C-alpha cells in the first residue's frame, strides 16, 4: 500500500498536475499538497492542503511527522528568467529547499525524494545537438547554477548517506491547466493562449531558437515512472536527461496555423534570448530509456491539438 506523499510546491505548473495524478492513482488522502500560496479551486477541493514555506526546515518536518510522510516531491523553485532578476532569492529558495528534504531523508524521516533538475544545467560550451547525459556543464544562469549544484548534492547524499533521491532534467514544459511562471520556455505556453484570444503572438525568443520541449502528460508520466522504478535499476543519481521533441517558435506557429490559418507571429527577443541560446537544442535520453523504460508520446502537432482543444473549453 502507498504510504503518504508530500508535494512541496503543489500549486505551480508541474505541481498542480502531479498532485492530481498522484491523487487519482493512490487516493486523495495519501497525497498532501503544500505551497506558500493556495492553488486553483480544483486542486484545493481535491484533498488535504498545507501552507508551507519550502525554506523552513522545522515547518516541513512538522508536516512530515503529522501525516507520517514517506515520500517528498519537491517542486518549489524559482525559474530561469525570474532568477536572473533575484539571484540571491533564487539561490536561497532553490538550494535551501533541497537541503531541507535531503536532510530529512538523511535522518530517516522520509525514505524517497523526487527533485526536478532542468536542461538549464547545460551551458554555452555544451554540445548543442543530442546533448549527452554526461558532458561539459558550465551553466551561465543563476537557475542553471542552482540546478547543477543541486544535482551534485543529490548524488553526494545518495553515495554518502544512501538517500534515495531521484531526478530528471525537464525540458520546457507545455500545459494548459496552470500557467508556468518566470521561465525562458514559457513562450511555448503563452503562444497558444494568445493564438485563441488574439490570433497573434509576439515571441520573446527568436524565430529559429530550437529548444527541447515536452507536453505535460509526458512529464508527469516520466516523473511517476521514475519514482516507481526499483532502486537497483537506477544508474544516475544526479539527474536523468529526459527528451521528447525539439522545436522553434516558427515550428509552433506553423503547427498552430494548421488549426488557425490566420494566426500571425512576430519576434521581439528580450533578455531571455541569451538564456535560451545557452541551452541545448536537443537531448540524448538513452540512459532514461535503458534504466526505466522512458518513452515519450506527444509530438508537436499532438501537443498543439491538445492545447487548443482544452484551452478553447
Ligand atoms: N522551463 C524552465 C525555464 O525556462 C527550464 O527548466 O526556466
């Protein structure tokens, strides 16, 4: 039987859908949602919720003890674009929250952790195409530096203290239920909203900026699949490369035009262009495929259909 799970950062873009999926799977009372703010009505009505600051060790420990939590999914983080504006706040949130859950596991108060990393761990000197699991990593953003450091600490806690921590490097995530906040890949969500509302979109990334991307259903499936895999199958305890599709703003526009022929896109790259230019264009996720059978399902046109159909409702 599934022991209680705590989601920290349950009201964000990934957390909302992850919480709902885990509740469907294991039962609402087995999945405790938490965040520093309340989430959407569907999430709030679906099961237990605690207001929780991810940087407060004692507060997390209280919730863990109260609900006899066994697994923690730590989804709270400041993303790439916002982190460039508030470097110290980003470092504080992204690192201290991770240490809090790693230390809870080290003290045997919880037994399993999921912590997301990102394609942002790579940098301008990383080979861009089919970027390998292990390669040059010299991240040039605050967010990337925090995720790269986090990966090192995860592996360290696994090797030194036997902490069962699992992680994937998410690509840009596309979803319709909850808006992303403060990321460089957010254009790929905004574009669908504005295609329906205005019939046009001004992209903050340039026409040919190719980035690794993924539809949320694939990301949630990957996350749960990794968490359910037998520990002995996992050979990566920093974070797994996770691939699905790669596309440019121009590709998304063409895909949208198949549904909305009059859709128009224009380009006005801002500070986020430089962040995007430092990231890979495509990802080699052979190791995830080999170790835990990872297989993506959604391509760009399927993603476009899902996005437009669901947002129209
Ligand atoms: N989607 C994230 C961002 O753009 C990358 O992990 O910041």
